[in-house]
C-alpha cells in the first residue's frame, strides 16, 4: 500500500536507524522499538513514492526472551502515524 509520507525524511531515518536493514536498493525492514507499542514493517522507497508491503505490531515473550509479530497493521493512516512517531522520537 502506498503512503503519504516524505520519502527523503523517511530514507534518512531508515539509513540512520540501527534497527533498519536494507534488503535491496530502496527496500528496508525496520523494527520500531521506540513506540509505545513496537512495530515492524517492510518498506519500499522509489523516488518520492513510499510503499509498505507489510506491517505488524511486536510483542515480547519473556519466556523465550524474544520479539514476535502479533497483530497485523492494515490501515495506511495507522502505518503513517507509526512511522511519523518513530521519526519524531529519533529527532
């Protein structure tokens, strides 16, 4: 799904985020642990166009001591809000 978000600012955020991994040119996976409810998403940036292939909230399992994907995030407005909060939290 396409998002209405500043592609250059998002790219700068992703490139400076240790929890973001570049998969290929313009494609990233990022874990947003700084949010009240952490999330993960796969993002594609091509020029000024930003798309998200998938997004989900993350939950921590204390017994396994690791994160897992829980609820899927499907609304573009919610995904945009999560990204904007994460970008603001990182200055």
